[in-house]
């Protein structure tokens, strides 16, 4: 999960969302992108059971704020910190919603309540 400082939160529906491409290898279990994401739990590891230690990173579209800190693409082709494999793309939120048939809310959903036991 993202190690964000927990101070950033989504306040409105972003104009763009981060998505991982097929180039994502999860950096063999040490993904660089997660460290740059300011939102806790926005990016998470999905293991590849057939090819350990590889896996991939997925981005929670309900939490992503579209800050682009996880990408390595800057203006005019400049390299920034973020994904060293260029496996994260920013796409318009409207396009993502059209493909998935979902309209993202401004605020993320509340986390599930933990039952006292």
C-alpha cells in the first residue's frame, strides 16, 4: 500500500487519474511509485503468483488525486522521479469512467468500520 504521509486527501474528483500499464513489474516487490504517492493506500501491490517475486501495482481510482507524482514523465519529455519503467500513465477521468461505466465521486468512500470484538 502507499506509504503516503496521510496528510493528503482527495477533496474533489480529479481531472486525470493514474493507471498502470502492462509494463508494470512492481519493481520486484520494491515499487518506487508508492513512495511518491501522497495518498495512503492509493497504490497497492498485486502479486503474480506464477512469477514471484514479480507483481504489479494497481491504483485505486477512488483515492487517486491525479497529482502525477508517481509518474516519471515531465513537461517537454523531462524525466522526473516516480516510476523508473514509465509504466504509469495519466488518463482523463472522464475516459476512465466511460470505459468502466462508473462515475467517481468527489470524495473517496468511507473505509469500512472495524467491528469491535
